[in-house]
C-alpha cells in the first residue's frame, strides 16, 4: 500500500494528501481534537516520559517456496538510532530485513519504503515482495480475515536481499524528543529524506554491505521518497544506487495539484483510470483499448478543455466522450461539464448496487452505509479492510515468530504522523532529483509501475512525466509499466508476477 499509499487525494484540488481527508474519517482521528485541548503542563509531562528500551536486534532462520524453489533465509528485526548534529539520539528506526546467507557481495540489497506520510513498510513487505504475504486490497477482503501469512511466490528474495524500513512514527519506530522537535526533525519532506538516507547508509555499514548493488523501492509517497533518497545517497552521502523502483508513486505533487484554474492536468490525469475501471467491468480492458483512451486524453480532450467557452461545441464533445469512457449517467456528466472528479466517480459508478468504490482501486467496493446522503460519509473500502489483518500479521511475526518482544503499539498507518506532516509547497523535486540522479550515473535503471484502476496516484501522471524526460542515452533506462488492478495491484497474483518479471530485467541491467 500504503504507499499502499494510504493517503493522497484531491478535488478540492489537493491531490497530494488524500490522507488528510480520509484519515479525518477514520477511527482515531478524533484524537486530534483531544490533543488540541491538552494543556502546556500536560504536554510537558508527556514529553518528559522516558520510553522503555526497545529489544536488541534478533534474527531467526526461515524458509519459503519462491519461484518454485525452497529458499532458506534469515529474518532480522532490528533498530538503527537517529542522531542530531550534536550526536544526541533523537529517534529509533525499526527495520525488518530478509537476507540469504552465504552469497557473495554482488548480491543486490533493496531498501523498501511505503508512503502516507504515516505508513509503515508492512504493505510492500507482506503484500508485494517479502517472502511471506497475506491477502489484502482486493474485492472481498475484510478486517476479520485471518492474518496468517503464507509463502509469497512473487517475492523478490530469490534475486535481492530486502530491507523494509519504517519511518519514525510508523511501525515500532519512534521519536525520543518532544512534539515540536519531532515535527522539525522527522515530519517534513526534506528532513524525512535526509534522515532516511542516513538510515540506509548506516544499515549498509552495520551489515558490511557497501560493496553490494543497492536499490531503492518506494510505494505511493514512498515513490516521492525513492528518487530523492537515491540522489541524496549519491550526491551527499557517497553511496551509489544501481536502480529505483517506484510502485504507484506520488511522483510530482505539482502536476496533480492543479496549481492554477487554467491547468487541464487534474482532469487529464484521472480520466484514463476511470475509463480503465469501466473497461474492466465490461471485460474489455486491454493495452490496445487503453492506448485509444490515452490518445484521446492527450489530444481532443485536452484541446477541448482549453477551448472552453471559446468553442460552444467543445463541452458537448467532452460530455459525449467522457460519458462513453466512464459509463456514468449522461445527465450527471453533462451537469459536471465532462469534468468528473474522483470522489463523484467512485460513488456514482456503483450507485445502482448501493456500494462505493475505493480511491485505491475503483472496482473494489463496499456497501455505502449512507446511500441517501448527498456526500460520501464512509471511509475508504480498502483502507477499512486492510489495517486489521496487516497490523495483526506483522505484530504476530515480529513478537511471536522472531521473538522481538515489545508491548509498544505498532502503527501500520499513523494518523498522527499524517496530520502533523509539514507538506510544504507542492513542487517537482522528486522528478528533478530523479533526472539528476540518472544523468549522473549512466548505469542506473528506473522502473515505474502502476495499476490501471488507481485514482489516488493515477498512472497517467507518470506517463506524462516520463514522456517529458530526456532519453539519457537510452529510453529504456526509465521504464513505465501498468498492470491490472489498483494502487496495490500486486494483490492480484498475476500482476504481482508481472511486476517481478519486469523488476528482474531492471536488476539484470
């Protein structure tokens, strides 16, 4: 997921931070109001509490059947301290690493981050590429599903070691300073990149892996992190990165934010994912069909949006085409002038059967508890269904299987982190850093992957971004692949297998 990306959305025009909207509706969001009434004395007392120490690193031996073969590996849960410029420990980052012993230094190691901000790395770990997985993110999954992990045939452990990093405030990772210092040191775009890059370096030194090929993987807001961490490692810390994998990335806040009322980009970015979901419901979703959708979106749709009232027939053409592409009620599309926002689409596409779609995969639905309300009053179907099984499964693995005993709370998704985050001004820093990192290293390879049905981080934004990038000597150095499914397309085994195959090509160089 997360990353799933549990969080961006828009259409009050702020695509970037769906979290704020979704999280406000989720259980636990009420704590924000309570926190505002906390007195200065109470806050000082809370800040002075000394947390009990976390357990020492612990490693166990495990096996999993991956790619038809039984693979023996070591699973480690450990911590890495975060220190300020004076050497004071201000935080502790907890990671989960899976390593295959006895391999030479040429074996790659991949560092994986989810998004949010406020998501732990459990979604890539137990959903996508770790050696074990649980099912979540697809139609029919429920909070009460048994959280028992099974071998992941689509794991990447057979060609790279894996290190899943939980940023401060997520998983068991924690700050050791007061709320104001925590926000300054950890809960903002630039400080986040700097301390997480140092964590990657510290793990490499700790484990003696500086000679290994290194890869950065990020999902959702982790896709914002990945190119920036790679460039920070390359240009500031002195660690070269062989490749970057971005899963359903929130890659360019500026492009999806609709910075001005003149920009057609927000409408262009969403339309292909709406059309893909409609085609999938009809059993007609194919790359060829989507190529036609993309051609229309780049061409006549964009031109008619920009023509506006100067061409009296432009809106009529838009309404006709958007109605056909989305399958929505023609009267509704006409009322919206062909400009369908994602929240309206998710509700109206399934209104006939009384359900509502997820922003992470619009064809994953749940019953609408308030079907007669003018606006959606329920939480997101996927978010509601995944928090319980992922949290229970990960805590069971860490505490019972690995034996890393702690009674601290595990935050698969931290609402407090998301609410506290300093989002700054939307800009194209991830794309700029990606360009610079690739330009500096002719051997670096990049894979950007999406699900067709994702409306939280639509694939078409990445399509437009990649098409504007230089070739860097070889167009295939930056590859974009789109698979059936949504934000967590890897929850579908066929799409997870396709991702693995495409990733292996990047790792082989």
